[in-house]
């Protein structure tokens, strides 16, 4: 009865019949109370988004897997202190952090959101050392600015660890396959032995269930059910092909004759060979008893316990966000090496006992006991790690805001990998940080067309459309996202950007606050709230929102920039300069931040430093007209009109339709007593729809053209 109920619960979980799984698991626990069955019920609750229920039933549990599930429940409920206590070793249970790499990764997230950056970095590095394919841990290290080069993390040490893991996991699974080949009398003793080993500390629950249930439960379903997404929210069209060049860089190479993926190679070696053995054994129709004896003989010869579990560290918690994750995990790419035989048996209607009969033949062909065809295994591991090196280099460069370098790295990917949603999002964000909004628009459009159901990164996409003043397309995008998932913070950020573009800042603020209600750790939503409060000139509330964003992610440079702008509008120039410096320390290649830092320096009467900062901003991005304009403004205020005129003439050629440029030109010509040219440029500025405040100033300047300079009291334009 117990095995039947467990089997039904696991099957319901794999088929997402969650309420039915909870109902049956409650019957199971009532009839057979044990901590392992309690863990199964907790998994049902967590899969059904009932973290509070899992929290209460697991509180006080001692087994490692129970502690891990309890810690995960606490994390979902934002009880970071209890989650930490459940994972850390104590006098009561002195073993290591439960869950292996997943436990260390979860502990790293707990420390990060508790503001303990250095400790969280240690935990993420520990998770990577235990499982080199724990990509989320590397992504978190990149977000914290503490990631090592990808070639180091995914190098030879990682390859050796994966080789050992793959070989050991395959051997253990092969031994586990022989369990269901026992006779009825042996199965009775097996059930008794399972009952004795169910509660052994350190035993993974999934492993125990697989040993009981055989082929009905895929080994990776538990990992998939326990995975969840956590977004830490990194912030920041015309439908056209992706513009994959970086300024003048060449487009990515498209490989026509692609090599077969590493996983495919592993499948062919360890799948086809096993299928061949199965067909031979089935045709031979070996008696059941002989198969049982052969299985027992294999176990005795290898001296491995028949009930030995496998892959205790083969899965981890996937919680992240900010950054979407299309990189295959260990169980889906390399771990298939050990589960392929089970999958083939299930799809072809064969039983595990049929597959188990091939082990003896494999043992004869490979007397040493090593995994067959190590060259193929090594090749697969090498290809997976090389892929992660490229993705890791690109992701690290992007989060260090070396955007052009990141784009060049992504161009080295194959066509298949480049045209995936996650990579296209990274490329779009790189163009966004470079303020190349047209290319960013093209890439985000392609990503959205390929995966219209994916919402990650759509907040940044909506910001791109906001900067391009694409009001109609932004509204259409918001409606699309609502139809996909109205409970996603990205959806409400897109709606907020839509209203903000219409200058309806109060409604936009409500949209961004709704996004925060859905995910309090969505950093970008807090920053966007700050921008709307600043637009409404409610600077205290804006500062509060920016600081809340920084409490979640200290490297969110947009919040530092927002604080600087708020102080700049309040004429607190020294405070503003400090905030801009903090933003520049994180993103040292932003010409916009450099420009406003120069403005703060100028207002603080540090004109030499301000001019140097403007020069640096111009060299960083020659296409950005803002630093050139403010450089000319500073020169004009210092009385160096000839240099200011030279800068403005260059700027006029690159931005001929900017009214503020013509207004400043008129002012400079007036100071040089070239009144005809001054009137001409003042008139052009008025024709280009200057802002109401600028219009008043321009008209006042035109009325005083013949008034002596010493009698003028005009304000700077």
C-alpha cells in the first residue's frame, strides 16, 4: 500500500496534478507516518506554492533533506534567519550543509538578501566547487562583481569533477537497476530492508523513492519540481533581423555544418549500445530466475550495496532571476549519461529488468568496471564546459559593463546557441547599456518573437521602447504581457513605462508599486518608482525608493544615478557628486553618468575637474551629444566663448534639430556681438518647439540683444 501511494504521488507531481498529490500524500502520511513521507508531503506543498504549509509540517525535523526543504520554505516566506539556522551545522547535527551545491547556493542567496555580501560570495563559490554546472551560482557571483574568469571556473578542475560524477552516477544507477529483478520472495526482503534504510541520516529522499519505484519516476523530476525562479530584477522594433554587429564589428559566424551536440554523442554511445543489449536479451528470453542470479552475481562481484543511492549532489535549487537561465543543468546535459537507459526503457515499453539483463554483457565487454567509451564522455564534458566558458565570459563582461567585449564574446557562439532567448536578452541588454537603442530594439524584438511567453527581460525591452518614444508599440507590448501573465512584475513595469511616456506619472507610479507588491525584491521596480517620484518633485520619497533598491542590490547603478539626480535637483551638489561617483565605480563606461558628474562638479565651482570629466565622457561615447553640450555651456559660463563656439558648431552638425543647441549658440553669438547670427539661431530654436521655460528665456534674450552686457540679468539657458 505504501509503495502504491508513493508511486501515485510522484506520478501526480510529475503530471502537475498537485491537489491530488497532496490528498494522496496526506493519506500516505496518516497510514505510514515517517519523516521521508513528511518530506514528500512538503514537496507537494512547495510545488503547489504553499510554502507556509511546508514550513509548519517540517519545523523541528532533523534529517538533512527535511532541513533543506524547511530552509527553502523559510526563504520563500522571507524568514531568512530561520532558513540560515536550518542549513548551518550545529551541535545537534554537525554534518555539512544539506543539499550539497543546492544548499550552499540557497545559503548564498540568504546571505545576499541579508546584506552579508562577503559571506554570500563564499557560499556561491562553494556551490560551484561542489557542482561546476551550478550556473546560477556563477550568475550571482557576476551580479556581485566577484566572479572569476569563466576559463578558471569551468576549466580542468571542473572537467575532472564532472568525469568522476558521471562515472560514479552511472555505476550507481546500473546497480540500482538490478533491484526490480528480484523474485517475489526477494522483493519482500527488499521492502523490509528499504524500511530499515528509509531514515538513514544523509540519505537523499529522491534516491530512496527511485529505489522503491523503479522506472515510473524519472530521476530528474524532483529537481524540476523543487526549482523555482527568483528575480533580482536587473534594470534598466520595428520587426527586423537581429543586428548582431557591435558598431563596426563583424556579425557572428553561422556554422552550416554543425557538430553533433555533446549530449547527442553521449546518447548514441550509451543509448544505442544499451538498446542493442536489450534487444539481444529479449530475443533470448532468458528465464527470470537466471536474470536475478546474474544481477546478484554482478552486485557481489563489484562489491557495491544493492540499495546504494546515486547522485546525492546531482540537483540544486534554481532561484534566479535577474538573470534568465537557458544553460543546461548537470542532470539535463551530462546527467542523461546515467538516466538514458531508464528513459529508453520507459519510451519503448521495456522494463528495468530487461535492461538490467544487459549489464552482464557490458561487464564482459568492460571487465575493468570503467564506463564505456571514456573518449565520448570526455568530449561531451569538454563541449559543455567550453559552452559555459563562452556564456560565462559574456555574462561576466556584461555585468562589469564591458558591453562591447560581451557582444564580441556572444558572437563566438554557434547559431543555435546565439538564437536562444537568454543569449538574445543578454545581447539586447548590452546594446541598451551602450545606449544603442535601435539595435537593442531589434534584438529584443527578435527575442520576444522567438519566445512570446517568456517575460524575463521585458522590463528592459519596455524601457528601450520608452527611450525610442514608441508609445503605440509600448502599449501593445504591455497588453501582450498582461495576456501572458498579469501577476508578473515585468508586466506591470511595462505598463508603468507606458503611462510614464504619456506623462501620467501618478498612474505610472501605481503600476510600479503593483510590481513591487508582486515581488518585493524586484530591484528595477523600486528604481522606476524613484524616477516617478522625482518627476513629481517628491524627492524624499524618491530617495527612499532608490535606497530600497540599493538594499536589495548594492551594484544597481541606476539607483545610485537616481539618487545623484535627486540631489542635483535639490542643489545638494556635493551629495550628488558622491552618488555619481558610486555609480561610476560600478559602471565606469557610462558617458551619461560622467556628464552629470561633471555638472555637479561645475556647480560646486570645480570647473577644471568638470571640464576633464566632460572630455572623458566625450571620449567614452562620441555619439552622445549631452557631454558636448554641457562642455560648451561650462566654457560659455567661464567666458571662453570661442572654444564654446567651436564645440557647439561640431554639435550642431551631429544634432541639427536640438533647440537647446541653437539657443546656446544664440547666446554665444550675442556675447561675441554677432547679433545677426544670434537672432538667426534664437529663431531656429523657437521653430524647433523649445520647452515652455526655454521659450520664455529665448524671447527675453532676443529683446535684450542691444542692451549693454553690464546691464543684463539674464539667466543661463
